[in-house]
C-alpha cells in the first residue's frame, strides 16, 4: 500500500528585505520634499512621528485640535497616494524587483506538489506576489490559480489603508469601518498562521516598531500545529532572538536560520 506523504501547511512571510531597492521609491519622495537624502531608518522615524501626531490631535481637547487633525489626515492621505503611485511605477519599470535568491528559496522550502502555502507580506508593493505567481505557474503550469496573499500592512491597491510604522488597530483617527476591516485582516493572518506547520520568514527582521505584528505572530504560533520557524536573513541570529521570545513554551518548535546567499548552511537556535 502506498503511504501518502504528510501535507504541510506553510506560512511564507516576507518583508522589505525580500525586494531589491524596496525603499528607493519612497526615499526618492522624501528627497524631493526635503531637498536632501535620508535612509529607511530615518523614513521610519518620520512615519512614526506622523502616527504620534495623528493620535495626539485625535484625542486632544485643546482648541483647534480637530483642525490640526483634519490637516494632518489630509497630508497623510496625499502622502500615501504618492507612495502607492511611486511603488506601482517602480515595479512596472523594474526599479524594485524580487531578489535573485527568491527562486531558490521557493523551490527549496515552499513549492511542492503536496504542501499548501500562503504568502503573508508586510510590504505595500506587490513585487513578491507577482514574482511567486510567475514562478508558480512555471512550476505548476496547470494550477490555474495564484498563491493566496495577505498584505498585513495594506497594499498599493488601496492607498488610504496603508499601515504606517507603529500603527495599530483601533487608532482614534481611523473610521470604525477601516478599523474593523484591518482587525479582520489581522485576525485572518493570525488564524492562518495558527493552522500552519511551518513559518518561513524571508527578508523580515520583526522590527520593534511593529508590536502588533509581533503579537499576531505570537498568537498564531501558540499552536500545537507549529513544528518549525525558518529564518532567511543575513542577520538570522538577531531575528531568532526576537522570534524565540514570541514562541509559546507549551508548543516547542525548532528555530533555524539561513543566509539568503547560502541556503545549505543551517543554523539551529
């Protein structure tokens, strides 16, 4: 009797590190506005300050608080539209693209005739979504469907829903409708991870600014289904330390790390 292979469910979670020149279109917008260059760290700092100001004005009881809130919400909305347009154009003209190791990562860890997988991305762009679908169709030309994709921080398809660094669900400046939609999305991500036997983190550092993502991962990993978390990152040791803090002691899982340039050299944590 033929024994059927065990089906594994894989959560493939990617961040900006999976995309070549991921921040360049956004940094170009900052340079255009400021007149000088900044890096991604400075951009994140600027975004987080905007989130603080929106919270401050939304909860303020001082005169003109609502006026200030309206003004900054308009500015942020315009900024998000510009970012979305820049990212769409950058993908179209090839300025941002999947890193060359993506194909090897997918064939080694994700693609399989017996495994199921879902893409979870914190990127606003759709570079990895589209690259996976192209490679997937090459691998399984008769599959007839794209990989399932969940954009944890929003997508360029809906610019006003882009999540900024340090934002969380239930922000006081956000509409109830948007909050509900975002909360539902994050709940879906958590429940999806909960059903997976493996999580693969590629190009993601689990940034301390993103406490909501950390909590969502911790909730999803608090599951007897989880057997392994695989980190693909040049600094996988640092990421492993953050991940181990999020794992549930009741459900021990292996944590392994690889450099994107050497997928044969496994590090056990």
